C-alpha cells in the first residue's frame, strides 16, 4: 500500500483516500499513520468512513457514505477546518448532502464497479449532469472510472474523479496517463 501511494504521488496524484472496509480500527489507524508518515503533506489524505481515525492519523479530511456517521456528526468530530466529503447516489441524496457543511459531494456509481459488494444503481453520465445542476460544490464522480471514460465524466460536469481499479497496475504510469487525459 505504501509503495503504491508513493507511486501515485510520483505520478501527480494530489489527493488519496484511505479505504479499508474489512480492517479493524487499530489496523486502519496503524496503516493510516504509516501512510501519513510516508507521504507527509505532499498529498491530501482523506479517511473513508471514520472521522475519529481521520483525526488520530492526522489526515486532512474524512469521506462518509450514506450508511456512515452523518455529515453533521462527522463535522462535529473533525471540526471546521478539515475536509468533509459525502457520497450520494441519487438526486435526493445529493440535495440533502448539499444542505450540509460538506466541502465536496460525490455522485455514483457512474459506471458499473467491482470495488463494492452491493453497489447502488449506476447513474451514468446523465446522473453526473443532473448532480452538477443541483450543486455548486466540487463534484467528484465515483464508480467504474477509467482512462477510457474519465474525460466524458469531466465533460458531464464532475470536477474530479475517484479511481481504484484503473490505478492498481502500474500506479505511477496510470496516474500520469489519467492526468494527461483529464488535463
């Protein structure tokens, strides 16, 4: 994980989300602290789901989903200065998240994804367009984003993309290609 994170940073990635759906809190904290120690302040680090571990690991923010601590609950834990992101999967959830103190909103899955056991229904590029019309906040597209479809996602209105699978093989080279395509 640490070597891949360094490769992504070398490839130009400026924000990484640490996501562990199966780890125990102690393991997540240890890995988070190791990631922070290795990368320092060269990359913004976002903790998935866990506002408490975001603080304990010295991360720059937390990202919560629909089944996690509420955005306002997370904000109470992390305070006003750290980043707060919220995942949404439909216009109603996006409208609700837009009324919170979230710094950015995520919409997806845009395309089919294999990184979740039970993904929400695909929203497609039209879902990104609808989301863009509902918020002025930074919008992150999630789910099934690849080098082949990433440009279309940005053109549909996303400000950024969240990527897992298409960065796992040759992280540095993949990140560099993504940045060229999305540039």
